């Protein structure tokens, strides 16, 4: 089960890294977070 989590973790880490890099400025306004909550 840890192996499966590792794969998901890698994807989440990459996604989180991109969201942090691109979302650093967006976090202040948080428009992306609203879309994520609506879509997700």
C-alpha cells in the first residue's frame, strides 16, 4: 500500500510544487482555490 501512496505522493508533490510556484501570487486572491473546490 505504501508503494501506491508513493506514486500518488509524487504526483501530489509535483502538483503542489506547481501550484505553489504559480499560486504564490494567486493564494492572496485565492481565485484558483475556489475553482478547485467547485471542480473538485
